[in-house]
C-alpha cells in the first residue's frame, strides 16, 4: 500500500495498480535481489590455504639384541682304541658318538666300527672304545683280573653274551634298550631291560658300568 502511494497519481490511474499486484511485484524484486546477492557471494574468489606438512615421526631406535648365549652344559668322555688322537675330550651336552670320534681325529684307516652306534647320545663320564674287543674271562666272567667292569655303553652283543646268566637273546635286549634310550646313565638301568630280574641284576651289577 505504501508503494502505491509513492507512485505518481497518473501512474496509479493509468496502470491500474492494485495493492495485491504491488505486493507481488515487491516480493519478486526482493527475491531477485537476494538471489543475485547470493550468487555474487558464492562466486567470489576464495583464499586457499595450503595443507600443513607434518614431518613423519622418527622410528624409535631398536636396541640390539643380545648375542647367542655362551657356555652351556658340557660332558667329559674318554675316547680310546683305534683313533688318531685318543684321550679325554670335553664336548657339548647332547653330543653323539660320531662327535667324539671327530674330536679324537677320526678312526684309523681299516678300523671296523660296525659295533658302534654312531648316532647314540653320549653321557658324561663314559668311555668310547673304538675297534677294541674285550675278551671275557674263562668261565663266562666280564673280564680278567684288572680288566675292570664291562662298559654297557660300548659292549657288543658278543661281549654281553659272555656275562654270567646272559645269553645271546638277553644280550640283544640290552643292546636294543641302549639304542632306544640313548645309553645307560646308571647300572641300575639294567633293571628296566626285559629278562633281567633282581637276582640276575645282583650277579651283573659288579661286572658292568654305564
């Protein structure tokens, strides 16, 4: 209504402007001005900010791990017989007969090692006899005077067969037990061999050693 009153009288009369028409024209004009202002504002250049450069964090220093542990369990064995350098040898725990022969310089040429189980695990304090066959004493004993007890770790079936009360079958059982268990750690281990009772063990315990 206010807009109509501001128009000249001749315009009001000539154009026949009605109040509702003036109001509609005003709304259109306001909307057009608002749209133009929005387009101008959105189309103006916007400043661009470069992204900040983040320096990568340095990886923490990893301390060097400790070296392999030194030392360890060691055993002492006596390598005798037909080897290049017989004598007492100190070997790492878990060593085998083959390791003892290597430490003694190897066997002499032509030596028969058929009776040795080269894969057998050694025990501390044992003797490895190479190419030496102990002769049983007359009457089936384990050895003559001064020969000492028979080594269960190295005795052959024939040597064990010469012990009192031990025949070829029981001698084979003793060797098989030794192979399966990796040797005799004590004379008392004979109790676990099939065919050796308390009485037979009493007869053998003074004639053998681990």
